C-alpha cells in the first residue's frame, strides 16, 4: 500500500503486519487511515495465507524518547517514604 497511511505485509509464516505509518502526527487517525485499515482487514478476511494480524505503529522519535523516560520512572516506582505516608492506618480493633 504505497503512499498509504498504513503499511501491510504478509510473511511466509502467515503473520500479517499492519503498521500505522503517520509518526509525524503520532499516528493520529483520519478518514484515509480508516479506509486503509478497512482494506487491510478485507484482505485478511479473504486471504487464507494469513493466520494472524499484528498491529503496530511507526514511532515518532520524540515519542520514543518520552516513552523511554516514562518507562524508567515506572520501573523505579515511587520513593518508599512517599509510599509509607500514603498508607492508611490498619484497623486495630477497639
């Protein structure tokens, strides 16, 4: 699908890949994108060689930088002192 909002290919092992190809606008949808996706889904539906469809995106460089920074923060978690402050006291009985 040259010049399309999506890239589509079917590998020899039956795995089809649909890649959103608008990284400059963070892969935002528009009418052309929807039409392209529907065309791909129609092919998948009628193509006996396709066993599964993998949907992915072409990342924007800035988006990748932000995603890596966010992943690093999530992996680290909040400071333990901050977690302790947020805990509610447990019920101690009467």
